[in-house]
C-alpha cells in the first residue's frame, strides 16, 4: 500500500489560489476559460505608422526650407525654381507669357434664345 | 496636424472625400490621395474599431451587447478599416512591386539606388 505523502488540495482552495495569482500578476481571472479576445487589445496600435507612410503632414516643403535659410550673404539655389523663372522670363520677352489677370470680373455672356 | 487640417478645410471644401485630411508631402496622384485618406481615417478610427471588436468577440459579455457591437462595427464605413490601405510607391504611385523598407516601386528603387539615394545600397556584381 502506497502511503499518502500529502493531501491533495481541494478544488475550492485551488480556485482561490488562482484568483490570488491573477491578483498578484494582474491577469484576468477567467476560471471558465471563456474567449475574451484580449489579444485584440494587447496588440500595439499602428495608426501612427500607417498614417505617416507618405511622410508626416507637417513636414516643411522645399520653399519653406529655403525661406528659413534666406540670409543676405548666403543663398541656396533651388534649381527647379531657377529653371522655371528663367523659362518664364524668356517666354515673357518673346511675348508668349501667360496673360495678366483681369481685375474687373468679366460679365458672363448671356444665352440668346431664338 | 490638426491646424493643417483646418487650413485644408478653409482653403477648399474637399468634396472629394467625406472628411478633410492633410495632403501628402511628396508625389501626389489620385490613387495616392485616396490611399492617404484611407490611412488617416483608419488611424483615427483605430481605437474605436478595436474596442468594438473586443466587445463583439468577448464571450464573457452578454449576447445582446456583443451583437450590438458587431452591428456597429459593420456599420462603420469601409475607409475606416485597416485592410483597405495599400502600400504605394512614394515616387510614382504604383501599388505593385513595392520594396517595403524603401517604400518605392522596383523601377524607382533601381533609379534611386543608382543615383545613390540609399546609403549602403549598391549594385551586385559577381
């Protein structure tokens, strides 16, 4: 006959123990093992990364950076802008530039009925 | 960012999208605009949709509450869902063959790598 070395703990006591354990380690006490789907909440939020894919919205544009760095004895060269301005002046010289904006609004042509 | 949204709102009524969003800083394309909108909406609604998902799937909660949460979740517009966003090329806007760490398409990647835009990336020769 095998002698009983120790008394097996009762179920109620075991439950109490698990409850205490949950309290200590800050886990939810879930004796019925229901699906609580806590992993949905446990996952880190990724909205910030996802919304910043195309670069942060408040990132300064090229023009803004150039404006910041504009000092009398230091000039940054924006090649694209320079090219555009040169092109516009050349077109103006040849009389091919864009027409000037009208100050007074033009009256819309009224529809004539036959 | 909220200030920028205000500016966008004031400048023109964005009838294009249901909610005003900030514009992307780089290359802009219709499809990029659309994707950008979806991204911002998804980020905005992330917490609510997660909470609703948690309630709907939690077996410990009453059945009625779960059902209501599920209905609310399905009633949310499509653009608030995370799975609607798709990575696009920052340079050209294509959605195919994106090299994810660099966020550009394969051809743009080749051009930019040849230009030396990505430090440490060089052509394999053996």
